[in-house]
C-alpha cells in the first residue's frame, strides 16, 4: 500500500483522542492499590449500591423496551402529521441538562402530582424509591433505544413484509417473524446502550432519589464527605463492573447474531 502522509496525520490525531479517553482511567486504576479495591469490593454499602444500580437499570430497560420498540417500528414505517416534531421530542432528553431532567421527572412523580397521588393511594411514593430511580434512568437513556430500533426497522426491506402479507400473514405475525428478527442487531445494540447509559446516570437520579444510593450517587457522596481517596476505589470497582457487563452483553449479542446468520 502506498504511503499516505494524510493517514499518518489522522492516526496521530486519533491517538490523541484515544489517549484523552483512556489516560484518566489508567491513571485512576494505577493510583488505586489492590488492598483498597479488596476493601471496597467487601464493602456492604458498595455491594448494595452496585446491585441496585444494575437491577434498576435492567428493569427500566426491559419495561420501556416493550413500549418503545413497537413505537420505533411505527416511526420507521408510517408517515403522519408532525412526525419530525415527534422525532425531535424523542431526542430532547439527550440535549437538556440532566439535572433539569431530574426536576422534570420529580414534577410528575411527587406527591402533589396526579401520578404521585395515585401512587400514594396504594402506599407507594416514587420519590426516594427504586421505581423513581428507574424512571429517571429511562428518561435520559430511552432515546438510544428508540433511535437504534428505528434505524434497524428502517433497514428492513418493505418488500419482504409486503410479500408475507400477500401470503395471508397477519401484520402482527409479519412484525414478529420478519421485521423484528431482521432489526434485531440494532435493537440489541440499543438495549445495551440504554442499559449502560442508565447505569451511569447521576444528574437526574440525584434529584429524584438521593437515597437509596445508586453507585454514581455513592461515589459523589464519598467524594464530598471524605475526598478523592475514598471515592476513587468505588469508581474503579464500578467502572470495572460496567466494562464487564458491557463486554458480556456485546459478546452475547454477537453470538446470537452469528447463530441467526448461520440458520
């Protein structure tokens, strides 16, 4: 291959970007001793917060997936008035400050709101509750799933769906046997991104529920109360858990897609 100086310049610039991303993380890991990591792993408060973070983010992702995946299909297949406005609204949680997102969520789940009063009538208070945390996580992360699923359905050839319908297949059967499987790669990617984004959320969650503490809030609490030395080990452990989950989900999704392609 002929030497291209432009590629060398681009590689150098890319290396700077990668160094900017990975440098602070490596520095944090180096500055944390194995003993600090062991003590943090055995800390009951840390264990609980990580379990709560993973569980709530997973629950919120699965619940809202059942609502948003069909909606994504509708956006990909149908034109309707104000469609561009609807798509713009979907992206709003990405561009607004997450503290503002938390205040917006708090406004609809507080005890003074209609939803809060309904929940209070059955003895449930969303504020300071895992359900409230899940709503805050879902609010800021849902666009990743909707947009990914929309792109997946958009890439499915319409002629395949139409051919199935000419063979008397019902619309719901076409959706589950053709559209959904063919868009699965994008949907799984969107699910992973929504789950990961939910786990890392701080700004919206801390407004809705300081307690019980998810791990990002716990890291902030320890930093504010005890300083960097006590917050850094928790950060290292949580980042490690996030990376392991992210890699595991990616590997599982890749294996499923390879199996589908073989079949």
